C-alpha cells in the first residue's frame, strides 16, 4: 500500500488530537542524526529571547507516543526538510506548521521540479503546511513548483542560519584551531574545495581530475587546499578518494559554516554551497570537469548555469590553477547573483520569521 508507513504515522498522530493545544509548546521535526538543524537552532534561540516557551524534538525515525502527543498539542511546528507523514497529519487550526528548508536560494532543481510522481504527496504536505520560508521573492516560482505550494503561503523572510555570519567570531582564532587540528602551517590562506556527488561513479574521485601536485607547486606557497566531500559521495563511489601531496580532508569538520567563514576562496561545481559562500562576497570558482555528462544526466538547474553562476567556470586543472593564480574573478557578477537569491542580508532573518509568526501565526 502506497505511503503505508506515513499513513500509520498520521493515524498515530490523530490519536492525540483529543488533547488541547499548549500555547507555549514548540516542536522541531528532525532525524536522529539531527541533520540540517541550523535553521531550527536559530529559530529556537530567537523564541528563547521572546518569552517562556517549551521546546520538543520529534525524531522522524523514532516512534514515541509522548512525541506524537507533544507534536499534536504544539502551537508551532517547524521542519527543515521534507517529512512525508505531514501529508496525513491534520493539525488543529491553532497549530502553525512552518517549513524552513535547509538549502539557501534556488539552484539545482528539486522536489516536484524533477520528480513529477512526487507532486501529489507534496501537494498534500503543502496543504497541511501553513508557511514556507525562503530567502528571496525572486525564487518564489521555483519553490512553488518544487513544493507544490501556493504562493500565498510562501514568505521571503530570509535564511535563519545565515544570521551566524553576523555574529562576533574570532576568525583568526578559528583558523589557528583549524590548522592545529590538521597539522598545517598557520601562514596559509584556505581554498575550500566542496564538490557535490555524481550518480555516475567515475566522476566522484575528484583527484582523478584535480592535479594536486601542480596545484601545490603553483599555489602552495600562499594556499592550502581543504577538501570537504559531500556526505553522499561515499555512497556513490567504491574506491579510495585520496591523493599524494599536501591537502586537508576536512570532510569530518563539524561546522560547515565555520569553514565558509575561514576560507578565502571556494572551489565547487554544482553544489548549492555556492549560494551561501557568494553571500559572503568571496570568490567562487566552478570546477566542472564533467560538465556535459552532468548537464545531460543529472537533475538540472532553475537557471542557465554558464551565464548565471557567480564565478568563472573551468574544466581542467590548468584552467583552475591559472584562474586562482591570476585572481580572475568577477565581483560584479557575484554581487548580481546574490541579489537574485537574497532580499535581505542583515543577520535578522530569524527575527523576521519569529516576528511574523507571533503577529500572524495565531
């Protein structure tokens, strides 16, 4: 039976609708790994500034009657990723369900934009969701399509976790600890290389395409390469992703945002990490050694990749090295791209979201 597990969750949820809503209860829906938790943390912190609220976490992959009761009696429910059982959970009118979504802006297509078969259940989820928070009015159409969400529920209030970048951080101190952790000289600038995964296995070993020896000869006096692999790459590649020569594998580093803050240049390919890094007004280089294959076989973009991405596109190691060596970056293109992805960049996204919900959210 289609969506049987999700329907069971919905049935369990309905058992607890007999209990009254608790006006100060807020529930955050997460998985046991607490993935994509950044937005939720910032919203929680903002509510903590506002008054006496009670916070609960509903773990998607754990069955708990008390968690179902807390969910059914919450005033506010926040998600940061899709949770299909929402399609079968009819919340009381007093409950406000908010999708914050973990990814900034709109780049690679997702949801119903690439999977027409998911459109029906996404529409059901959207019917049981009160608001979808996005970073810019410019991307409303893309999110409307991806989530099957009516536009009147989409609110361009910002990306809560981006508030992190406006806090006081000792960047020099973070760098010292970073270099100490990986045993690297502190006098280097950091080039962060964050490739996405490919369905086609052979393209996932990035060192088959990046000549690390040449990279270090040409750039090693000034820079150290820090590699951060997408978590899924390990699932899509059976070999050993490694190279001879000096570099840092920081795939295990706990905070991606700290890495973005510390790094001077980002090398990526098709990853949405480009949006968050571009927001910091720092250079991005797009190393697309498999461009034709990716564009043919993967899920595509909401925009024309070549004309839109906020940095130079290179397809081999020599082009990559020369672009960085010559600082061949386009600050105007970078700024224009950021304007399409964010309406406000001011460290007050969490404040705007909570203000809106307390005023209009019941």
